[in-house]
């Protein structure tokens, strides 16, 4: 079973690049060595949003919250179970 874990944060005004850097420097290395990690992808979107999607064989490892001064609102997290892949 593959689980996709989505971690999404909206940066404080003007801090989107810093938030993405924090994910690259701290969040990604923290999950990179976790058992079951198959893949990780970092994305950005309008509104200074940063999205980290990780794919796992088994239970996903948690992704930490960034420093509060980088955030425009609390982090959102969702997990999905893969139903079909083509």
C-alpha cells in the first residue's frame, strides 16, 4: 500500500522563498532517511504557498512545522491512500 502525505503551508507575506528554503534545508533532510520513503516532491503555488508531497510504503513520517514567523497560517496536513496508478 502506498500512502501520499501532503504538507502545505502558506508563508507570511513576502516570505515564500524563505519558507521553501526551510523545507529544502530542514524538512526534506529530516524525512529523507525515514523508513518507507519512496519519493518526495516540493512545489510552490500562488499566494506564497509551499507544498511537500511524500510517498510512503507504510506509515508516513511526520513533517515538522517551520518557525512561526515564516507562516501566514498553520500548516495543513493530509494523507491519502493510493487507489489506482497508470
